């Protein structure tokens, strides 16, 4: 809690916005022109930290100012639904401004524009011109943008664009484990190129949001493929005490052909999952019930680049241990056995200037 309190008084939570560093005050998201690189990450990261910080610290000062930090549409939609100050139109105006000034990802995913191969094989004048669209984390975060903007614009075509983005990314830059191949920027289908964990997490979040927004079971399967092959295992147990007879919906993955479900020891018969969402309704009686779901998995294979194959059991990817020899050596100018150092500030001098540095108190 002490760390949260420090953060709430630090740069991320500084106010008003005009007192912040320029990459927030004059961000390109706000029709300005300042950022520390062309990826324009400063203001999104600041805003996505400010909103949860306000509620984690129960800081009313930051809660009251959440509208000033108008940034990411998804966060603003969350605020819009919970607005207690009748500022809904302000939130809508901010969301529209962000939509109008966002990068044109729809254009990026059109034939003749989208780069389908390893960026190192493409002339630099082309890759340099499309730099923000090539950054792996940017791509992962954008996958959900069509569905996010659809809520705002009520344009069903944006959902189609979101699915096209997912399909293009998976087909031309997708890793066998469900994420995006790219050590910083997308890198084709080479299994020798890296995958960043931050990209995996952003891909998982985007696919999860798309599944909720569009109700497509295949998106949930893709989400779990990325998550289950990169993140730690965690077993979830749900306890439902029904006050009246009700239904418990369980999602059946597309790879599970013959799942079985039992309720209080009795097999559930004659039920089939929804063909689009994969959700299977399980009727429950009033009170407590025990539901056991068994997903039948089979081995299946996927052909990849360079005559390689990926082998799965359900949505878990098989891997072959790589033999290696671990060696280590000291870094250049290693000082031997000396490990600890102490600097006396009274002996420091300015480089190129006369006189000693002022002694800093409290050191």
C-alpha cells in the first residue's frame, strides 16, 4: 500500500495535466506532436495506470479527475458506465476524438499494404514508413480495437475488421503457441525469431475482449492457446449456490469433440454446445450442485514454415528439450573479489568546470 501511495503522488498521477511531462501534455493522441518515439506509448501507459491507481488507493482527488485524463477508449467506456457526475457527453466526446485521431489500422490490414513477411527482408523505406503498425505489442493491443470502436460507433463492419486483423496476424506472423512472432517488430513465421511475454499478455487480453464482444468460440480457443502455453497453470473452482433452479453455462473448446458433463454424479445427456459461442447450458437445481466437466483432447498437427510441424494435445503445444551447455564469464574490467563500492560525494567534480560539486546532504 505504501508503494501505491508513493505512486499516487508521483509523475503518473501528477495534476493538472498541463504540469506533466510533454509526452502526456502534448501527446499525439491529443492532436499534439510529442512522444519519446513513434510508437506513441507514453499517454496510454500513463492513463492506464492512473485509473486503477485512483481506486486502489481510494484517492478521491484522482477519482474526481479521471475525466481529465481522456485517453484509451476502453478505459473511458468503463468510466462512462460508472459515471456519477453526469459527465457522459464529455466521455463520449473524448472517445470520438480518439477514434478520429487513431492510426488507420483498417487500412493497414488491406491487400497491398499489409506486410506479410519478415520485416528484415523488406526495404527499409517501406518498413520505416509503417513503423507503428509493425511493433508486436502495438499489433497485439490493436486486435481488439475494431470491437472497442464498434461499441462507440455502432458500426458492425468494425467487428469484421477486428476478425480480419486476428486472421492476418495469426496467418502471417503467428507463433505456434498462439501469440505473435516479433522481437520488437513482427517477424514473419520463422521459428527462430523471438516472442515477447508482454505481447503474449496483450494478445490474450485482446482475444478475451473479442470473445466477449463477438461471441465467437474460436477466439476463446486462440486466447487460451496463447495463455496456456506461456503463463503459469492455475486451477479455478467455482461454487454456485442457486436460490432457484437455474442454468450454468460452460464453454466447450472447439478442439474437444466428446466432452462429458455430470451434475451431482448424474451424466448430462442430450445437451450440445451452441455452435457459435461453444456455451453449453447445464441445468441446476436450487441449492448447491457439483458439476464435473471432462474435456476429451486428441493429438493434432499443424504444418508450419520451412517444412516444420507443430504438435498439440488439445490446446497444449508439445516441445522438444533443447540440449545446451551453460557457461559464464566475468564482464570486462571485472574488479576481482571486490563487490561493494561506496561513493563519497565530497570528492565528485564537474567535468570540464572548476570547483567541487556541492555536497548533497542526507547521503
